[in-house]
């Protein structure tokens, strides 16, 4: 996986001034975390059922704004067994409400990842900030005609007639999510490889439906040579470790989403698996440790 991004002068190219990719070996599996930038939804969207005073205190303790909560937007490129797998695809293009995201295709290219080399796509779910990169003008034409897109059958069924009644998504974002999912299904239907509960995408790369965040939300586990890494999609957020009971405004089944994240954090703490998650600050690589009845996030030391 090429990481070269130097100018003709031998100096780092401009894109290198903002780190946007991070390589993580998992045994014989190569993993590359790619940043699509940062989303800035209202701070209350991360804890819609929280007491406002307690939420404000948590934000203060974390030195975070009371107004907008910066959510990293990460996707992953995996190489295993001769396959190149893209897990999620970011926002895709810049949106007026999210001017700091929408860099994914550019940053893939900066990392030396050719779209034509991608054999498989895995979608954790079909929210617009996960399918958007595949909807950028000209992207589909650069992908292989035999591309396989792996997504749970429950997810594709849900987005054919989505229900937003239990989310706290603003109407404009709900409309954006509807449009993006329907456009994705229309453009990529012939490439879909749906699964019921679990599927091995490549050697040591397994996608498993969890539900919760969306009915078909899935996580991807990678295992090779005794090493493990989980890409948790939108199952885990920065606030999940201190307050797993807080509901995220984008969750379609908030109570089930809480049960899912508690189950995944217990698994991560027990197995010692590395974790990467969509909205944990880039490069989003670390471990989960038990902390009494809760959990704590232990970021990996940056590897230069």
C-alpha cells in the first residue's frame, strides 16, 4: 500500500501538512485509516437523553465546545489475500453544513490508493456520511465493473422505506439521508452482496450485523497472526466510554444501540483487540479498558 506523497522537489506535498492517513498492521492484513475530515453537528446531538447540565459538565471536562461537537469522520482501506477492501466512504463532497469534511476521494488518491484497485466495499451502514464517497461524480466509473459491495440485508431493506421517528435528526439531515441512501441503492444495486448476520469478505476480514444505530448496522473484525482490530462504525463514539447510556441523535433504535455498544466494549476489553471507529478522533486507533462498571479509551501511541 503506497504511502508516498512527495512533490518533485522531494518535499512533502501540501496534503501532508494535515495528517490524513495512518497505517496499522494486523498480522498479515494491512489497514489504512483515512480521514474524510470533521463533522460539526450540534453538541446536544451526541446525548439527546442527557440532563443538559450533566452534558455541559462533560463537555467542559473534555475542553469541548457547548455548541458544536467535532466528530471525526474516518474510513478504512484493508488489504488481505489479494483483495483491496474499502470500509465506508465518508461524506464524499463538501456540504454547506459540513465544510470541514468531504475530502475522502482526494485523500485516497494522496495515499496512493487507486479506485480501480478496490475489489470490495463494506458498508457499516448507509447513512450519508458512510456512502457519500461512492456517490461523488465520476467515482463509480473509476471502480471495477465486478466490484462487490457488502452490506447487511436488513440495512438495504430499511432504507427502501426508512423510519426516522426515533432519531433526533433535523429534517434537513433526514432528507439528505433518504436521498443519499436511495441514490446509492439505485446506482449500486447490481453490485450488492447482502448477508443476513455475518460474512467473511476476505481472509481474516469478517463483517457482522449488530443493529442498533440502524437496523443493519455492522462492524468489521480483522484477525491475523494473533492480532485483532475492530472497525466499529457508528457503534462507539467518544462519549460512549463515560456515558454509554446517552443516546445519539442519529440512532434509529437508541435502546438497542446502548446494548450494542456495551456488548462491544466488553468484548474489546476482554480480547485486547485494537479499535478504530468512524467518529473517534483521527487516527482513531486504540484499546478499550474496563474502568469499574464503565470503560475507558486508551489511544495508541502515534507510530512515526
